[in-house]
């Protein structure tokens, strides 16, 4: 267990940067939705969920249980575009001190909502981040959260396929606390249009009190490489339209992306 003294001490610690060719069990990108379809409460719950999950002893234990006992991790937020100012650069987590140090940097980042939802832009940016990571990971994983379908930028399936072709596994954390009027069965959309790669999985969040435990469970699965959870998705005979968000976008105006209204 992390001691209170250790936690307080490491609030002032700097995260451990990635040394060139450092072997790690997984290179993990956390790509987090901050589009304005989420409210301030959801922003706060989501950020706190990631901070708590990374600091949690169960997550640290999963990291240390790997063959190499460490991971490389980075974090950014996105909406219609990637919020590059939110980027927490690649760092090593190999124990409680480095986990708390990374989480503390993340906790201090300001947050706010932005217009648009470009899952495709987030996936392309996340895939590119592996080029700047000098760690040598056994696996590469993108963990993407969101509460609506892609409606800005290139089709999400194309970005997903580019990531998979680069050897990256894409997992999804669809947020269904306030289901999107555009696509209420967002878990099916993520399952069929967003995730990809060997062992990829979707883990929906359906209530506010699930945030912290769901995020922690997802991160533990990703760093451990354990079998993904069985899918329990909404049942329907209708196929998922992976361009649903783009099609519905035509019916409302978004001044942040006026070119989409032409």
C-alpha cells in the first residue's frame, strides 16, 4: 500500500522521462475526450478518474507484475482538434513514486470544453506519438474515451485502420452517462467503428459513480495484457453507421468548424 507520507512526498516529484531504447511492457497513450457535449461535472469526474487510477496500488501492482515491470505512458485531450497544450509527455511508470508523480502532473492540468468531436484526429495524433517515444515496448496501446461519434475530420474507421496497420491496439471507453442524442448505442459504435487490433475491447461507463473504477479496471487490463472483458452491448438488428456523426452534423451549425456547414 502507498503510505500517506509517500504520496505527500511525491506530489513534488518530477515524472521519470523515457530513456532511449528503454525496454517496457507496454507503450500506452491515453486520449481523452473534452468535447462540449460533456459538462463540467463529467470533465472533473473523468480527469479525477484517470488521476486516481494511475495512483492506485492495484494499477501499480499490475505494472510491476509485467516481465519488465515498467510502462511508458503519455496523455492528451481532444475535441474537434487535439488540445496539444494538454499533452503530458512520455514518461516511465515503474512503481508508486513514478505513478504518483505522473498523476500529479496530470491533476494540475487545467481543463475545459471545446467544440467538435474528432475521434479520427485523436487516433491519428495518438498513433504519431509512438514515433516520438524512444522506449522499446512489447505492446503499443491507445486508450480513447468519448461520449459521441466522430463528426469532424476524416472517417474514424480510416484512422483506426492506420493505427492497427502500425501495430497499435485501440481500446475504447465510451461514456454513456448522458447518451448522445446522435447515437445512444455508442458502445456498439465504438466496438464496430473505433477499436481494433488483437485483443481490443470496449468498456462502457454508464453512470457517474463508475468512472474511477471503470478507468482503473481498463488501465489494469491494458498494462497487464489480460483477456478483455466479454462484450455486453446493446442488441439491435440495425448495422452501425460509422459515418452517423458526420451525416448528422449537416443538420446543425458549428461555428468552430464553419467549413463543415457548406
